[in-house]
C-alpha cells in the first residue's frame, strides 16, 4: 500500500489527475460488493450499504464545513453500529478493512502510473541532469555515485498486522491492475483481467486475515527472505540499470560491474533487545537459512544462464578456465578410481579409500555429461589441451608486474594474449594502477601466427593501457567494452575462428556447470547445518566467498564481449553480477542488537567469579581501564567452565555464535541504550573472548581483526545530548583507535534512535536533539580523521521519526550524510516500500538521489544563530509541555490504558516481540515506542506526534517570534520538514472519533477531563501550526494527500466506531474468542486506512 509519509505525496503531484485512481477504486469496490452479495447475503449486504452511505454523507458534510449536520449523521451511524450483533459486526468490519486495503493497492498503482507518465523530479535522470547543469563535473558526479553506500535494514515489529498470505494476494491484485492499465488490451483480454481480479477479491474474502498464533522470530525472518525472493531479486538489477542508464547519459560512464551502491540487511532473527524469543540458536538458524536461500536463488540464475549461453566461441582465458575445470574433474575421477589423494587448487581430493567414497565427490558427481554437443567426452585434440591447462595459464612472474608502459613497450614478436585482469587473477594486485597482470604470453602466439597485423597489436596495447580495475569490476567498463568490440570487428575472421571457436564444446556451460554444482553443494551444506547435522559436503566444495563466483562470471562476461556478444553479456549475466554485488552470498546480513545492561551483567558475573570485584559497581574510568587492559592482553579472561546464570550464558552464547558466523553473514553489533564509552569496549572484549574460545575449539588461530563493527545506539534525550562526548572519549582510547584502523578501515558507525527519544521527550524536542547530536558527532569524527556512518533507527510513523525519504534525508544536518546512509525500515513500511518490484525500484532510486543531493549539496544549516536559540527554546518548551502530561499528570497512565486499545494489543498475535521490555512493570517507561504510537494511532488522537509542539509555538509567538518562525519555515529544511510532517499527522487526527473513545471507554471524571484537555490541545496545535506555515487549512499545500485521506474516511470511521464497541464488550468479557477476532480485524482495518501503524 502507499504510505502517506512517503514521497508518493510530494506537492507537485497535485497536478496529476486523480480520475484514474477514482476509476480503480470504484472498480475494486464493485468487485468487492459483488463478492459480498454472494458471501453474506442480500439482507446483511443492504445493511452494509446503508451504513456506508451514512458514513459517506457524514464525511462529505464535514469536509464542506457543515459540522452540525455531519455530527448528526455521525451520531446516527454510531447508534446503528454499536447495536449490531457480533455476527453482523464482523462481516462489516472485514468489508471495510478489505475496501481500505484494496484502495491502498489502487493508490499504489496510481503512484506507479504517475511515475511512468510524469518523470519524478527526484529520479536519477532528472537529478543527475540538474547537477550537471548547475556546474558539477561529470567526473565528480560519477565518483559520487560509485562511492555511495545506502543500506536498508529490514525489521519486524509488534505492529506488523498483515499475514504474508494476504500480502502475496495484494501483490497479485496490484499486478492485475497494472495489466488493466494497458490501453491496447482487446475486449477478451480485459475480460480475463477482470475475471482474475474477481478471483483474487473472492480469495481474499475467503482467507482468514488473522494469525492464530504469535509469529516466531524464524517466521518473521522468513518473511524478510520472502521479500527478497518476491520483489528485490527482480528489482535490484532493474534499479541498477536505471542508475547505469542515467550515468551513461550524463557522464558517459557506466557503473562498475562490482558496484555496490545499495544493500540490504536485517534485524529479523538478530534483534534480541527485550525479546527473549531471539536466542543464539535462532540467530544461527536464520543466518544459515539466509545463506541457503541465496544459494538457491543464484542456482536458478545459473541454471538459466547455463541454458542461454550455448556458444562454442570464447576468449582464450575462458577456454583456459573451462579446460582447467575439466582437468580437475578428470583428476577427481581418477583419484576416486585409484583410491589416492591429489591436490587440485586449494583442496585435497581423496580416492575410494579416503573420506569421500568413489562417485560421492559432489562436484564430480554432478558434472553434466551434455557440456559437449557430441557426447560425454571432448574431442581428442581438445582432450590434449585439457591436459595442458597449466601450460595454457602460466603464472605471472614478478618481472611481469612492472609498469604497464614497460610491458607494452617490450612486447616480443609473438602475439600477447589479452587477459581480463581480475576475472581469475589476483584481485588485490590489480587495484593498483602500477601493477600489470593484464598480459600473459604464450610461445606459440594466441592468434596462431608470429606475424601479426600492426593494427591488432595496437588494439591490444590500447586494451592493456586501460585501467585493469575495469575488467575486475571496480571501475567504469565503458572503454573496455568499446575497445573489445572494435577489436572484434577489425579482427580477421579466419584468425578469430581459429583462436576462439571450439566446435563441439560449450565452454561457458562447462564453467557454469561448475558454479551451479558448487551452489548445489552450498545448499546441501546449509541444509545439514539447519538440521543440526554434521555436513556431508566438504567446505572446500561450497561457496563462502562471493569473489569466487564473481571471477567465474566476469570471465564469461568479458569473453562474450571479446567474441562480439556484448549484448548477451549485458543481459541476464550482468543482472546476476549485480545481485552478487548487492546481496552477496548471505542475501541479508544479520545485525545483532542487545541492550547494554546485558553486557554489564555478563562482565559483572565474570569479575565476581574471578574475585576481581563487581564490574557493575565500578565507575566509568575504572571500567575503561579494566577493559582496555584486557583487550591489550593475550590471555583469555573468561574460563570455559565458569558457572553462570542462564541470562549471562545466553549473552556469551550469542557472542560465540557471532564469532562462528563472522562478517560473511553478520553486519553490525548494535548496543541499545548506550550510555558511556565502556558500553562499546565491553562488547569489543566479549567479541575477543568469543573469538579466542571458538578458535581454541576449532584448533585454529583466532582472527581478532575480524570482529563485527560495533554500533552504539543513542536513543534517550539525555543520551543524545551526551553522545558526541561519549564517542570523543572513546576515540581518545589508543587501543580503540588502533582497532578501528586495523579492523574497520578507520570507519565508525553510530546509530540514532528516533522512537524512544520521541517517547521520552516528545517529537519536537527529540528532533532537535537528534539534529544537534548529529552535528556534534560529525565534528568529533572529522577532527579525529575517522569516517562516520550514521545509522538512523526510524519508524513508520512521524511519532517514531518516519517521513518521506527525500524530505527526511534532505533535512539532515550538513555533513551528516557523506555518501553513506543506513536506515531501518519497519513493519508494514517494508512491504509498502519494497513489496512490489516496481515500487522497490522507485524507492531505491529515491534513496540514491536523496543521499547524493545531501552529500554534494548539503542541506542549509540554521541561517542565523538566533534560530538555534529559538529552537533551543522551542525544544525546552515542548518537552516541558509533553512531560507535564505524559510523565507528571497523575491520571495519564490510567487514561491511556482506558482510552486506547493498548491493553488489548498485548494479547494479539501480531509480533514475536513482547510489547514491553519488562513484562512485570506497567506504565509507559517499559512500553516499547511502537505499541505506544500504535495505540494512539488507533483512537485517532495520535498524541505522540504532536503533543507539546502547539504549546512551544504559542510560547514563541507570545514573545514576538512569529516572523522569525515563518522565516525558519520558509528557509530552513529541518524546520520545514518538521512542521510539514506534523501537519500531515494533524490531518489524520479526528477529534470526534477520539471523543467517542472517551465517552464509551473512559468512566473516571478526572480521566475524562484529561481527554477534553488533550482534544483542546490538539485544536490549539492545529491553529499554531497554520499560524506559522501560513496555510489556510491543514494540508492546504498538499491537495493530493488531503484528497486521499478524505477518500478513506468513510470507511475508517465505521471501523473506529466498531472498535470502540468491541473494546467495551471485550473488557466485560475478556476471554470471548469472537470479540478477540473482531478486535484484531478492526485493528487491521484502521491500520490499513491510516497507512501507518507503529
């Protein structure tokens, strides 16, 4: 579905007609009506129709300002709905929810339609062109893009209400709508599309929307992997083609083959902060499952390539590789037959008497016999070449590593063979332009003659003068492609056939069969791991390094270009290379997240056991001194047989799992609730201890430079204020500075929490604290000469830091987005932004251009120092007003529990993670920010997103700062974005609905008075925001979003009314299963209408 805080609601889209959207909504509504008539009967359907008509009239009157008439109809609507029997209420609730979900799909299709017909101002083509026209050089633009790194971290949360089954059906509806949009369909084709839509709508209605049990962390992780399979696998290559085409158009250069400008990671199965269900075994299982799926998806790609690349032509290098593969296969077979051992490459091959019995060598047994068109054996002359594979691929001598110019100038009379430098050779050497491994020589001459046309030699010289990194995938491949095409066109055909054609042999299929078989082995290996069995496949027979796969595929890629088939190379093969660069062999690397106090508890038990005192009671300086000393030491700290509590054992088991899985499968180690430098050093020490223990158990040398990067998470208001100081102190630690340089390339990641800071201090105060924290962090790391990557822990709603992608990134402090950007996408946001390939492509493009603009044209800082002072004042005033209600009001907690479905949410099967960090403590201190926002969204007060802001603006206006606030709104991106997002939330608030929750569910007079006060604050906030923005009405500057919200209101309001009545009944009968089902259905429906949950 389209989310209202996404870029789909950009202001300029007002010019786009909404008529096609209205048409789609009416069509889907008619199909749903037809289904309902047959499913629920004419009598109940007529009642549904009457209720919908009343709601529509009430909403229309409210939009036209006829409040009294609207209220009269709303009261009549409430009377009808609250008197319904539960057996009537449930179908009505489902009908409204389905209509809102179908409307969301129609909105999504409208967004895609708009993108096709009207190129977005945020597209790569438009943004690149604008930057060039503004004076940016093509080279600078190119470098900025290829060095850019955007990473999306997918998370699952307790408000993810939709089942995966339903999201799959929604995707099918979206696909059918796209087909229906085609103007060239025949009548019969359009009828088939409509029949397909009818089938999907009927299937949706007859599918149970509710989860009957809580999802496990493994199930949540599978949903993330499913997203890759259903959408991202197709979207990533198309997105890369879009970026590539725009780069070619505006810079004349193409993305490198290994370009990795966009990546995906996951918290699903790694985030154990407050979730006792995520343990070490779960993390291990998810990591192996992710690797299994990666191998499976690549296997399918390679199978398709194996069928496609049936050529008998290939480059000398590809021929050498194919010959070597066949030679190795033959050696395995001979070794198996003789029972001997032989060494091929880096592996040892054993015969029948060895550990691998004859015929069981996976790579040997799976070699397909059809790689030769004339049977299972190569022709005799080719067989001789197979046996001479070593001679055909001589090692590069040290003398050959001289400067390229020297190599070219000293070419002998026999013809050199062009080698694509990184396809098979040493990748690291070719990164240095002074190294030349791009040429090997043969005594016989590759082209079969010692007398070579001068033009051929000159062409080869040109090839060798290219930067070797182009063929290795690290630099622009455009010139190399051109040179190879020209070389092929000018080459004598007889010479080409003699040296490139191998009749009866399919060299690419030989190479791809090897890749395919090792991927098959990798799947089997991971299956054994998932089954907790000792793998039957040797590790040397699987893929653990994506570079191995890339080298094989790049060999084929450049061979195709050398043989004049560049168009083929740039098809499915290039797509597979792009996927490798994006997903690697782990598909989604897992982050590990744990709360800082859990590490403190673990070290406290260790120090007590060793009679060193209580780590928890030491001050910060003593902790840092102890941790640094242990990190610099050589002996292990933690005894293997140390007795410990179950909680501590789980923490240490997690670190051992981290050491076993390593960087190939894992990303960051995130420390939530980071307070001081010792919190980071504690994790570094626990990683070191685990690495030592795992190495000792395996009988290997520990790699202490291979630990995960540690990302401190600053999330409470006080922690945000102290964050820069904590990192400055950490960077003063000599051990840590050396560790950053040796292990992480002098780069540091710092995570910022938007959710808990907003719950702690209110949205405005949190936003300003986050802004100031980023400014301070940028300065600290710039002074230290360390590259900083900020990791933004944003949620789906404005109350948790959500917002349009472009607006959010463009309102960051100058210097905070320096070509790198890491951010979480949570709950329904994941499906909404990445669930359909076309939408995922659009989302990735938005991120790319936003990060580019924020890097090359950083957002403006506050224009005047007085603006900072004003923001300090607004922050203090808003925080005071927010906490006066949330923290200090004596009746707030009870009011919150009565006026929202907060209590009911905890009993619903909508997430693996508990709603509270500590189940035995009530109040909002331990309530997670997600259900905190979710509960207020359901009752339409959406309090966390605006409380305190109106009071702060009023206080500033009262002392004569209105003109300054208006100037800040007009000229400062940060302040503009803040108020625009608040305005969007205010448009979704509904005082009438919020009052209904109070009237029916709140009985205490003091709590009712608080509810009245909050609604008055809501109205005052609307007035204060309009006073500063200058808009006549809320969302007066965004007609499209306003219209979309108005289209949904007639279906959301009945759901809210039904939810109020269901909550009332459920609190009287808490174990009633029908009421529980109805409750969750109403939550699903409201979430679908609001387009945001938590």
